[in-house]
C-alpha cells in the first residue's frame, strides 16, 4: 500500500504525541519513591513493580485514562480520514 506524504506526516505526528506512551508517576506505598508507568498501563490497570519489590496495582478511576486515549485515537482517525479524502 502506498502512503501519501501527507498521510505519512500524520503518522509521524501520531507517534510523537502517542498518549499511551506518556509516563505518569505513582508514589510507592512501601518506600514512597516515585514509580514510573505509562498512560497505557494505567488505562489497562496493570501491575507495576517498584525498585523495592513492592507491586503496585494501577487504577484507572472512572476510566479516565482509557477515555483520554480513545478520544485522541478517534481524533487522529478522523484526521487521517480527512487527509485520505483530500488525496483523492
Ligand atoms: Zn517502593
């Protein structure tokens, strides 16, 4: 499949501000150190392990992270659609 330069640019922008890769910091309940996790991990409510060995269960309260990721993805899909129709 051939991609137009404009379309390629969209993909580059998307990679640049991929919200799922944004990192957040959580306080370790055990040692109080900051533990890094990605937005995506928070949305998926996965467990992360601190350097001290403490396992922290991530929580996406009210699905906030999931919603933010969906909103951004939807916006990009609309944008891609617009560019595709322009390239016709
Ligand atoms: Zn810790």
